C-alpha cells in the first residue's frame, strides 16, 4: 500500500496550542457563570469544534454561550495565539521531508487555522489545502471532515494517513477508513491523558517526536501492503 495523502490535524499536532485554548475556554466558562476544571475541559472538549463544544456545554453543564461571548472568546484566542503560539518541535523539517502530499483538516475555523500556521511560519506548507469542520455537516468524531479533505485532494480514503492527537480525531479517521497515527508530543499530552486515549483507541502507531514521522509513514505502508 502507498500512502498518497497525509492529513494533519492542526492544534496539538502542527502547533502547540491546546494549553492556551483550554486556559481561555475555562476562563470564559467561569465568566459565564460555569465551573469547569482544566482536567474536565481536556476530557470533554479536546479535538472538538466550537459548535460541538457549545452543544456539550449546554447539554452537560447547562451553560449556553451567546454569540457575544463567543466573539469575545475568539478575540482572546487570536490575541494569545499571535503572542505566544509555537510550532510543534521538528514539524517544519518533517513536512519538508514528507514523500507524500499533505493537507490540514482541523476542528478550528479557517481564520484561526491560518493564524496559527502563519504565526508558526507553517502556512506556506499547506496553503491552499486547508480544511475546517465548518466546511462539513458534522465535526469529529464523525468522518465528514477527513472524507471532505480526501475528496478535495483527489485521493481515496483508503490511501490516506491521518496524524491526530485527540480521541475524536482518531475515531474520525478510523470511521473514514483511513490509517491514523496518534501524536503525543504536545505539552498537553499529560494533562490531556493522551496515553490513555491512545491505548483505548489503538491507532496504527503512537509517537511523540516528529523526527519519527517519515519512518512511521513507511512502516504503516509496509504493514498494510
């Protein structure tokens, strides 16, 4: 089997943004009168779109965010990302060495994806192949986004490999009929309990150093040939 397309999640895979995002979310939940700990936020919201997060907040925490509150949270997020965001170590070199085409498919909105990639000097690697959950009916853990990315890139799902850091993302990749690597190299790996999630979901491989990406790509292709 040849891997013809590598699909990257963005937050926690390309850029080390999850601790920033969780801190902002917990803060804005508190401003709205709710109480969610960082541990609860990682467990409930990691890898999910804001539309899905709003639904979870309403259903499980009886907390409803207005559009004004959402706009304020997005503004805080953009400000913090622009000032603090760093790329995942080794990602630029790994992308430069990839033998297959690649794209990004993220639960974030397109403007936030591009901001994150621009701040970390990764945008040129991906433009214009940037896909957001806002482009499909259902976000992760449903397969819609990954299937949309594969279709847009002209690649059969069975020839795609996804690099993900969250349970919903791994579930989405498997539901799409794609191979998937679990990446646990972001600073949220421990608070996000990624090892536990990966053990349960059994991705094709687990790694924490982007220098391993190419060898893993080859190993998955050989194993599934």
